[in-house]
């Protein structure tokens, strides 16, 4: 039912939603969250192949026969799960903001 209501909106309805302050705030909050997390992810992710290809810093022993390269590789799995959990929690706040935008549209239109 909700999808039907959204599909019935005209172009001017979408324009008014995009220009609303609550929608602009939603976009701003998402950008403030997603851009730094994406930059961090790519830097951390590409650090392993770059450091193993062009330096020997990760070849040093961590414990026993385990080198820092293995530790770094394992931490990439941890980082991925951690970022997923953080995004999952933050997405709930984005959903609340989206509901606010929809409610605002219903009250004004």
C-alpha cells in the first residue's frame, strides 16, 4: 500500500520533498557518515596489498611463525564486521529520519 502511494507522487511532489529541510538534513547526515567510513575502508583494505608488495614491514614476526601480514589480514575481517554492525545501527537512525520526511510530506501535501 505504501509503495502505491509513493508511485502516485508527481514530479512536483518529488521536487518539494527534495527541497525540504528534513530531506536535506537526511542527505547531510548520510554524507557525514558514509564518506569517512568509505575512505577508511578503502585505505585499510588497500593497505595490505600495498604494504606487502612494496615494503617488508609486515614480514616481521608477531608471535611464533605468524607475521604481521596475517594479523593485518585477519583485522580486515574484523573491520568489515565492525563497519557492518556500526552501519546497521546508524541505518536505524536514517530510517527514522526518512519516516520524518514522509510524515512531513503527508502533513504538507
